[in-house]
C-alpha cells in the first residue's frame, strides 16, 4: 500500500520451487521464464496493475498440488509478498515444455489473484510473448521545446546483458533517433543511471525507421 493509501502497483514476480513458501528455493535453469516474469510484471506496472497491498507476486511451483491447480495463500512471506502455489508434475522443471508450464503458471497466478483483470493480464501476456527481449520499459520521458527525450531499458534473460536506451524524438518531424545502447549488469540498474543522464550522453544518435515496442512509464518502488 502506498503512503496515501492507494494499492501498490506490481513491482516484481519471482519464481520458486518446493513444498512450502518459507523454505523453497528459486527456480533455477529456466532463465527465459524468469525473464518473462520480470517483463510481464513491469509491463503490468506501467498499466497501473495492482495486487492490492502486495507489490510482489511469488509463484511457487509445487508437487504437493495436482498439476495445473492454483492456490492463493497467505502462508509465509512478508507484507509485500503475495504467494500463489502452482501444481506441477514430479519431473518439473526437467521437462521439454518447462517454459510453457512456468509462464502459464505465472498467468494463471495473476488471474487467480485478480480475476477481474483478465483482459489486461491476457493482453500483457500476448505482448511479452510477441516481443520478448525487444520489449522496452519506459523509465523517463521528458518533453522539451523541440524534442522529446525517452529513456528505457529492456530485460534480457541471464546471462545476456540488459541495456539502457536513450532516444530523441523530433517534435516537428516525429522522427525517432536512438543512441548507442548502454549495457548494464542488471536490468534494474537503469533506475540508478537515469537520474544522472544528460542530453549530451546520447552518443551516435541514429534514425530508427520503426518505433520499438514500449511499455507505459514504469514506476517501481525500490
């Protein structure tokens, strides 16, 4: 919950595997699914999507439930964590369709918590699946007299590095220019960099013929 009493926007989705919320380990070896979770969380954040008082969704894949069964629980966790248990087979994640099982579990978990938001969740899922690593997340947008400055990041699957992007949009012609991307150690590093960037930091601006797929402005509480 925000200081003024409004529900918190979703900030993060994390994936776990085990039997109990408080003792389970992170889901390992499924980096594309982890990246998908981060992307859909940030895309939904830009849409002001909320889980209520919980800014983080923790999805626990467990063999203690029948495969495909979804159970929202208040077990374990701190005030900012909403846990959802997702039933999987005994051989998960060592299966060929582990990515599909994991991402379907994420979407089903979101739907279980917010069944009234089915359209926005389904739309976000489609956008993330379509654009993947190319999807940008808008951190800052500044309008000047002759141009608009946009700063965004992508979210890459580990070990690929995520990048920060600076773009200038000519207001007279609507032409989109983009500078050389800045590599980051971690995708959330963009919030640390964005405050210190200046117009002249946009190096080697080049015209981009088509606009990149972009979220609405992301507002992450850190």
